[in-house]
C-alpha cells in the first residue's frame, strides 16, 4: 500500500481526494501517513466500495466513510469526515451507543430494517436501515475500531407497510361511508384524521360559501399534553401560517371550551394582521377576516375534540341556514372521527394480539433452538468426558506399564554398563553390549512415548524462545534428514516467548521432521516456521478444547504425499501408522499431541492428498523473560566420596544402582522402602544425598521422606528417580518447583552427572532454613552471594501479573525464586522444599496470608517473612514476630529493602 505522498489511498472518489489533502487530520489518528497498516488497508477497501460503508477507528472512533455513504447524511458531509463517531451522530447516539459497545467487545452485529429517527432538513423523520457492524483489529490483534456496511431500505419498508395500510384503509372507508350515508352527510370518509379534516373543510367551504375554512383538531401527544392539527381550504397555507392559530386567540375560547358557536358578521380588518390596533380594538393575534363562524366539534362523550372555522373578507356572509349546515357538518365529522378512533383502537388491539402471537411463536422457536443447542452441548460434553476418561484410563495403563518396564530396563542397562567394564578387552563382547544398550534406549524411548501420549510425562517447562531453539537444531536436523531433504527455517521478528519443556519441543520437532522425511520418500523440501498467532473467540467456539488467546506457533510443512481425510482423523491415535509393518511404532504424532496438550496448547493438521502436509503446534505465550540455560548438562560425569542413601523397592534396580555408585567412588547406604530409609536417617548416620524412587510401597511416601530427611539433616540433597511419577511430585504435568528428577532408565554417565549437579546445588553450611532444623544450631557465617548459593525465596501471590513481575525483580536481585498462586499451593511446596524467606500477600483467597505464614513458621521457625499488603498493619500473632511489612504498590528498591530486612538475622 502506498504512502500519502504516493497517492494513498488509491481512488476513493471525492472522499479519497479529501483524505489525500495535506491538511486532513482525523481526530485521535493524526495525518494519514501515520496510520497503522491495518487501518490503511481497511480504509482503502471502504473508499473503493460502491456500497455505503464507514470505518470508526481509534480511541475517539474517528469517522471515515466513502462516497456511497454521503447520501445517508448529505447535510453532515464533509464536516463529519474524521470527526468522532459520537459527535457525528449525536442525535441518535443514545440508540447506537450499546451497539457500538457490544461491537468493540468483539461481538459482530447485524440489524435488518432497523427504525432510526433521522435528522434531515431540520426535522426528524423515520428511516429504516439494514446494516452490519464488524469489530476491526489493529496490527497487534487488539480491537481498534468498527466496520459498517449499510443500506437505506426506507422505501422498501414504506412500500410493504403501504400495501397493508391500503387494505386497512379500504375497510375503514366502507364503515365510515355507511355511517355518513345513515346520517345523510355529504362526507367521503377517510381513515385518517388529517384527510378527513381536509374533506370537512372543503365541504364546509362549499356549504357556507366562505372564502376559506380551517379545521383545528386537538391531538393528544401521549404525554399529558396536546398539539393542534389543522387543515385549510381556499387560502394559501404558507400565508395563513404567519398568523397565530385560533387556539391562541381569546376570541375563539368559547368554541374550544365547548360553550358554543362564535360568530361575527362584521370585523374591521386590521392591515397589520395580528398587531394591536388601538383604533379598532382588535386583540393581538386576530385573523384577517371581516366575518367568520367558529363551531365546536364534540365527540360522542361530549368532549371537545376540535373546531371548524370559516371566514370571509366580506361582512355578513353567513346565514342561519349556513350556520345550521356547518353545525351538521361538524356533527358528522365528529362521528367520523370517533369511528376512526374506534377502528384504530380495534386495529391496535388486533395488532397487539398479532404481535403477542408472533412473540410467542418466536419464543417457541427460540426455545426449540435452545433445547437443540443444549442437547448438542450435552452430547459434546459427554463425548469430551468419554474422551477424557479414555485418556485417563490409557494414561494409568501406560503409566503402570512404563513404571515396571523402566525398572526392568534400568536393571538391564545398569548391568550391561557394569559388564562393559569387565570385558573391556573383548571387542566382540563390547560390541554385543553396545547393541543391547541400543535396544534398551529404544525401549526407553517407547516407554517415554507412551507416557507422553497419556500426558503422564514429568515436564520441566521453562520460558524459552522457540526461534533460538529451532535455529540451534538446524545442523542436527540436516544430518537426521539426509542431503536430499532441503530444509528452510523461518523465524518471525518480534517472536514471543513460550512456557514449555524445551527438550520435549526438540523431540516433537524431530518427530515431525522424520515423519515428513518418510512422507517425501527421502527427497523434498521441509519448511520450519516459527511465529506469533492469536486464536480468537470464534476459533475457540469451533474448537471447544482451545482457549482463546496468544500463542507461539511452530509449523512444519513438507512436500510429501499428504493425507486423506480418514488418515487425518486417526493421525494422533496411538499405534496408528501408514508406514509398512516394522517401519514405525505409530506413537510419534501421539507423543507430539500429548506433549502439546499437556502444555496447554493446540495441534492442527492441514493436508491434502498429493499436496503435502502442514502440522502446526500452538504453545501458550509467556510474558516472562527467557530462562537462563542451566548448567546441569555441563557438569562433568565424575564420581565422588560423599555418602548416598539409596531408597529403592525393586531389588534388581537397587543392587545395580548401588554397584554403579560404588564404582563411582561413593559410600552407599541402602533401604528397601521409605520407612527403612527414615530409620537409617534417624540412626544418626552421616548422609550427603538421598537418592529415592518416587513410587514405593508403604504408607510413607517419598516426598514426606524427603521432608523428614531435611528436617533432621538440613544439608542433605535429594534426588528423585522413577519410570513413572504419578502425581506425588508432578502437578499439572509439571515437576514441582525446586525438585530434581532422574528418569529411568538412565546411564552411568547420566547418574554421575546428575549426582554431581544435585550435590553442588544443595544448601551449604547449614545456611538459612537449614539452621532452623539442626538441633543446637550455631549462628551461620555471614552470607556472601558471590561465593555461596542463592537464598531460596518462596513468593505466594494470587494475582498472576503481580506474581510474574515480582518474581522477575527478585530473580534480578539474586534470589532463587519459587512461585505459588495460593496459600494451599505454598504449603504443599514447603512439605518438600526448604526456603530461607517467604514473601506472601496478606489478602489471599482460601487460606489467608497470615494463616499460611503461621503454618510456615511451624515448619521452619527461622524463616524470614515479608507481608505484601495494601493495608498498613502486620498480622497480630506471636508466631510471626520479626516479619516485615511491604506496602503495595512497591518498587524494586522497596522490595529489596524488605527482603534484606527479613533475611538479615539469618544471613
């Protein structure tokens, strides 16, 4: 799209010329060259449309329309261009304000034949329009304006109503004519008071021989007041309207009060027509006549409903017979008016009854639609429940299988590695052992895929930039796919971060790439794209499992054979595969699907037979900064001399891991379950690290064992291991914060590296919370952040945005932060994690901040407490002495001071 200098917008007729004028400036938007690309695109489309359209954009909803829209409000053009919507349509803003608000909230609006009182030519007239309102989004996906396409259907509505009215008029004429015939009146009755009064006046002029006459009809305005409706004959109405109506002339008061006829046969004509004339005695506002008759028109109940007035410029023109004829004519007109009123009342009742019947019909139809929708929703919910139950059952099955299977693999793997040392000089034996270890690795991968599909794998999500992750995999992908596959990687600018397990992202991408390679028979083009995406409410309605919001999308596109609709429907089912037998497990896409769903994301397949395939992975956007890479994988795979307590119920696994640890130089203690391990701990033996299986028989569970171990040995490090974690240390599919897990089966190098990493990360010197748990503990040495481990801090805050910002500040201040969104979650974390300081919001839902703090002090008597609150008082409790108040809102300096003040006695 060109700039303003290059003639933007292109075309657009008269409005386009106005926009291209250098002086044009829309309210709240500025000159057109500064408009966002999305607005320019929409504006140019509207300007070149032949249908009446407008765009309202920006904080003031600047009004931009096309040439076809000008006839809708010619009097407001061109002053309306670029002005606020509310100002342009101030006369109907009260009617349109709710419609605009609903549209800006994201709901499209459609109205057919909507009645709009339109201000035109200085008066308000009824018009009908059919139009649509559509929300418009700016460059970053935020709703910024409204697009309206409209059509004036006043003529069509009037035509339809005219046809109906003609039938009603015919019936009314027949009834009114019968009444007039019985009364002997020479009045052709019309079903409209204005036309009737005109007929009466015309007939009266003929009967009386007056030069002109008028019928003044008092009409109720429905609000307790009235106005005068009058018809004229024999005089130019425009000239007549220069003078006050008789209602305002005292001379005619008796007629309109119902007292009788007012008659004058000779009035001196005042040449100034209505001005006070001292010489004539004429009242102000009198009419330019010399003789007149004014006759009241009374309804059947005797009330005055109007008056007939006939005048002549000559005196003495009205005889007694003329007066009698005029009185008769007034009586007949009153009967006709009453009949019209009765007919209208009956018609109104019929219309109201018809409207009520129509509303009842629509209500029944709506009820049927709602019942059908409710049935559909219930069926969909039942299907979703069945699917969830199916996934839960499969997850439990795969979890149990994976646990036993991984234990067997661990025994096999461990013994093979130990055996490898014994036959180091035997080449053939080493080769056989290597082959067996490859089979172990394949079995482990199969178990991992089963867990992924069942959404039971323990994820370790981090805030990652997928663009950097994918770029770093480029060389590995090219080697895995072969030289015949051309790989192109595209990473969009301004890419958002996501919160997901980076290892699983790599596995998912590798699985998709290998599937694409097979679909292309080893030769073709693979395109990997990473960008930002917004899935709106309309997409979420058609995909109920998807939550509307912002996502980072990873798309893999190949030039392969594509998929049929039947294959697409089964692609994510476990063990489904189109590959020849023995060429695949059918778990690759199932694993990808399970991982993405477990991460709160969405997967979509786009494919046609012979046209290739695109698979898109949508992972939720994270507003936090990218996590730093951990050093766990860079720790040397060496041994040590520390003491390790192994708690493992499987005898084969226990024997193997003890031998591997002993071979690495460690002194090893063993226990067959958690209770036996606790007995060893309580014996007073020196233990540096507890290496415990997660799933063991007995009432004492591993997390509780770890908590009790830390209470007795504050410096102890804890490393969990399992082939299946259940829910004891994994919640929401994610490993609990601050825990370390080594998944089975693992190699000797994995074990050595993980042991060194956990030992290096454990609390040093009984610092912080460790002091509180050690009997007769002495004050710790001063804390030096540059030489000791970071203080561990638990942040408990229910507001997600406050928690996210505060955690980032604390990270930057040098603290190791664990986050919890409630007091209950914080208490669960304290069951297996030692912390030095707690920052807690007092106003938590559920368990209050003070109740949580009291529970924390019971578990960790010396833990530092900082209360963040919008109030000004600390909780009144002896258990919470030494706590620090941090008033909200706070900045990073205030937060730093508060945390240091609470931590100081423990440093």
